[in-house]
């Protein structure tokens, strides 16, 4: 543990509390991931009424969808950098406060420009959160448990994907699409209050922590802050660039699901908003399982083999290839059951890759895990800028709702190949010095 931890004035508990301190942090991060995607994808569920009310074409709606990704991209690295320097607590609190305000403002928009603006600022707020969350995980959990924690927390984001369509559809039908955003903002504000009350950057400053738990965390936890060290930008970028490229390929398809899936069922298969929400939820529930399983597999493979390459690179590559196999029938099938099962299977396997990808950030840059996570997630944000617009443009041009998935198949294949170039066994310290971890899969 850092010197900051050793000198903490807060006494460490000797008795075991009902809920461990790290368990409390885990619950907060799960809630954060859940709300992150509820507030992010609510607009796609309400897209039909919004599009009709504001008089938008599919291409214009795609532009509004992509606005979020511009802001999301711009604050990824900044959010990770600030979290590395000043801690996750304040970084996440600021980001969540921004997205509460913009979620409220979404219910007030009157045209494309206003919708674009609030989605853009929402992206600013949400962009800082995931890198700061990755930093918090590195501070609060030892390496042997991080795969499970990453997997479960990301699975809660997909649970948010799954619950949002029926939740927002119900709010839209009972009230209207504008009021639904006011309700979501209020729920997020409640979470923020608990975060400020319960979370501390340094585990030793948490009055509920026990000495045994603190000792377990201290084995290989990242320091709470690294204000006194310069960021080794060039070595860091070299180490994370292969992972960032893979995450772009993943993000291309993921963003299509996040932004267009309810509309896909609504228009391509002539569903009403309630039925399209139900089918979208079924697909996203497959992602809940995939995210959790990806984290479990990463931890188990690492425990069994001691190989970061097998538990990261090979796992990512295999998951993306399996996703391609599932996605192909979407292009040719007309039966609704086959299409839904294929989309669900493809999303399930794509999401298995998420936890090991995020683990690589802390593997290769343990002292700058927030910044590394931000760089990697920036590539997904770039995909989020491009893919929703391309999807809408192709639909307007061709009239086909399945043609855009051809690009997904190509990029998933590229990502599977690039994943084999990731070297999680080579890490850098805060000064940019490269350290090699023994990896049985890489041994001669």
C-alpha cells in the first residue's frame, strides 16, 4: 500500500462488518455501471417518439446518436488522467453530476440541434467515468480478483441495456418520452448521494475496513494517487495501442446494438415500441451473461495457466471469432426467432471480450491504469461516432436493416487477429520503464 495509506489517521477495524468495505465499493461500481447505460441508451428506446416529435430522418437520428460519442471520446483520457492524479471519488462525482443535468435537459429539447447538444455534453460526463472506475478497481481489488470484478460490473452495464428498453417504453406509454428522462435523472441523483457518502479513494481511509481486508488489497493494489509523477505518454501509448485497436473493432458492433437495436426491431420487423423493447431486452440480457463470464474466464485461465497472454489475448480473439459465427445468420435469415437468437449469441460472445480488454489497461500500466483505460476506451468512442451514422446512412440509401452488419463481421475478424498482438505480459512503471512478467505461453 502507498505511504498515504500507511499514514492514514483513520483506525482500521478489527472486527468483520456485515458487508466488507470492498463489497460496498463493488456494489457502488455495479450501480454506477448500471445507471451509466440506462442514461446512455434511453434515447435509443425512445427514438421512435423522439424521431416523430422532432421530425428527424434516420440519418439525422444517427447524427444525434453519435453526438454522445464525440463528448465521450474527448474526455476519456482526461478522465483517466484526472483519476490517476486526484482520485476516482471526485472524478466520478463530477461526471455523474454532468450526466444528471443533461438527462434532465434531454426532456426539454425541441429539435436536432438541441438533442445533439445535450447528447454531446452527456458524453462529456459519462466519458470520465469508466476510466475512473477502472482506476478504483485497481485500488480496491487484488489482481487475482479483478477479472471477476470487471466482468460483473460490466455485466451490470448490460443489465442496464436490458432493463432500459421496457422501463423507458413503459414510462413513454404511461407518461411521455420527455418525463421518462426526468425520472431517470432523479434515480441517478440518488446513487450520487450514496457515492459521496460511502466511497474513499484510499481503502485505509474507509472506517469500515478490517486489517485482513486491507492486507489482501495491499498485495498488488495500485496507489490511490500518483500526483508526484509525470505520465510516460509515449511508452504508455505504445503499450496500449494494440488493445485500443481491438476495442475499436469491438466498439463498432457494440455501438450498433446500443443505438439502433430497438429501431431495428421496430422498423425491420414492424414491431410496436413495447414489443421492440422486449426483444431488445432479450438480446441485451445475453450480454449480461457474456460480460460476467468473460471476467470469470479471465481469472480462471490466469489461475490455471499463469499466462496473461492466454487469459487476455487468446480469450479476446476466440470470443470475437465466435461472435462472427453467430452474426452471419442475421444477414440471411427471415425467421424472427433465428434473427433474435443470432443477435443474442453474437452479443454474448462479443461481451466476453470486454473484461479481459479492460484488464489489459491495468496489466500494462499499473501506475497509470486510469489513463491507459481512457486511451483504450477512446477507440471505442471513435467507433461510436462513426458507426451509428454509417448505419443510418446505409438504411436510408439501401432500405436494408441487415446490410450494416457486414461491416461488423469484417471488423470483428480484424479485431480477432489484432488481439494476438496484445502483450499484457509487458508493463511500464510510472517512469516509462518496461518490465516483463514471466508468461508460460511466451516462454521459449
